[in-house]
């Protein structure tokens, strides 16, 4: 790591307070732009009603910051099981006796007020493992931001006119058309994961060496235009491109294009936050499953990058041999470097954010779209569940595929070069896209 001075207690406290405040500002936008009745509606069986996410955010904050860190008694012990994600499947949550929207707002505000007192009084330097460096506060800010992305997915699934708006993302860089299609990442070891990033979650730890043979990776995420060639080449009608379970899904659900796409008089249009528009050719393809991403890659004579390849492309600095926090270096993301934080409600065109490129020139690894990798979600060597098994450990084992890099919908606090997301290979409501790779020795 660079020799930045370790932050002192006041700075850690300020960072934690800022992260909590930013998360709440976004939560407020996402839960205030529809009327309270609609907060109870279920827009898809894959998602909770927004009012569940809202109170769940407050409940997790109460459990970890008021009870575990602050040593306080439960405010409302009777609601814990309602907001335990492992107790009730998402599809069943609308039928629960949930807090009403005003009750949920009151609850999260009450929790937050008390949390700010706990933050004032908790020493963050030299504290126990939960509070050290503000970890528990950072974890809860990340949790809220993760649910803010989840709630944005619910908004995307919601029918009816648009209620959310945002500025357009920047265009592709002037050099975009001249970029090489792929970049060679030399073979050799690199450091994967982290033992030093203070708010990194358990599954990103510890830092460990990985040997990654030379490979080529796409300079840019796969665009709608490229994906459309697969669609129009009959990709969804040819079994040979598909994983058997993916092919079964294509047949069962009669899939022919990414989620939210529809063919209207020979033109593909897609619905995006209540607006129907032609899928912009230059934008990264969005709302594809792992099965679709892998099928496209097979059709293109390529494959998905492994998780280790993705992280090496994003973090390895060939000149120093060091793994950095982000593709551009160790500095925190800014609006000039990556499309994050729901500033824009869509990915930027492929080739945008030239300043965010990796040393080898790979672009848009952070932000825009979550990128499916070939890899199953598994623990790193030396993994220790912290602070609770249900954050990561119960998802290990091979049912879930890893996504990397974050989308336009995720806040910087929950996105970094080491951050690992995961989902089932059939899921397509998430803000997922991909890029492809190939072995360096494959002609
Ligand atoms: C890391 C995005 C898969 O939303 O299921 C939220 C994050 N964990 N509450 C999810 C999470 C507990 C998690 N993902
Ligand atoms: Fe949660």
C-alpha cells in the first residue's frame, strides 16, 4: 500500500458518519418517489416490497450498531424475525405483518439518531475487531447501499410511468473507436484479495498469491450492438452455445433477448425505469444472466474471465508488481473515474471514463455494469466468517457465480477492486453485463 498516514479517530468517525448519511439520502429518494401504498406492493416475486427493505435496513443497523457495538437493549425485539432475510423468502414478505411506511420511517430515523450517539462515544482506534477502524459502521453503510441497489432493481421491475430521473452519463472517450478489442495480461502471480482495506468484507479477505497464466481480456464491456449480433444470429435457438441448465431456461421461459427487451416491428426496444427506448448500440448490455453471458462468449469463440483474471486485470500494476485498490490506482472513485452511485440511471457507453482505465488500458472495470465471471462463489484460502456466517459463508459451495466491478447503481462505499458480488446463474433482473476473455495461447 502507499504510505498514506493512518487515519485518526476523528477522521474515521467522520468517514463513518459521511457514509451513513450518504446511504440514508439515497434510501430516502428511493422510498419517497412512490406513494406509501406502492411501497407495500410486490413488483416481482424476486424482490421484496420496498417497505420491507426500508425497515430491514433499520433493523440490521439496530442489530449491529446499537446492540453489538453500543451494547444497547433491543428497541423492538418483536420485529427481528420479520426482517430476517433467512426467515422469509422474498416472495412471502408482502404477506407478513410489516411495519407501515410511516412506522418504518420512524423506526429507521430513531435507530439512526441513537447510532450517531454510539458513533460519538465509540473509540474506533484500537477498539475490538467489530468497531476497529469503524468497520461495523462501514459494514452497515455498505449494507444500506446494497439495499439501495436492490431497491433500484425493484424500481426497474415496477410498471408504470417513470418516477426517477438522473443526468445522462458521459459519452465514450474520443479514442474509443481506436481502442484495441482486447488486452494481453501477462502470466505470473499477483496478490488477490486484501488484508488491509479497512472496510473490506469477510469474503474479500485475506490477501493471498494467485498464479494467473497469460490471458487476453476485452478492453470494454460487451455492448448492446455486439450482443444483438448474437441475438440476430439465432443465438437463443442454438443449443450448442448454452450450458444445459441455461438451455432449459431458454426453452422454459422462451427467452430471446435480455430481460426488458421486446421486439417491436423488427426493432428491439427495452424498458428502462418506466421509459421504452431503443437499446443504445454503444451501451454495455444489461440484464443478462450468467447463462446468457457464457452463451454469448461461446458463440464469440471466447469465454468469461475467471474471477482471478478479472481481479488481476483490475488491480495488478505490471510496473510495480503490486495490487492496487482500483484500476486507476489507490485513490477513491470520483465522477471522472467511474459511473457509480446512481448518479446516472444507466451505464455509460463502452469506451467512456478513459481516466479510469487500468495500467494495461482495460476500461470500465469499475462501475457501469456488474460483470459476470466464470467462477463459483468460494472462500479464499484462510477465509474466516466475520461478523456473521450469513453474510457470505452460507452462499459458498458452487450454486452462485461471482460478479465483479459494480454497476451504475452501487455506491463507491460498496465497490472496490476486491469487492465480490454473487448471484444465481439464471438471474437477470440485476444490473449485470460482462466482458469476455481467452487464453493467451489460444490462437
Ligand atoms: C452481496 C448483493 C448478494 O443483496 O443478497 C444484503 C448483499 N447481504 N443484505 C444481497 C446483502 C445482506 C447481498 N449481495
Ligand atoms: Fe440485507
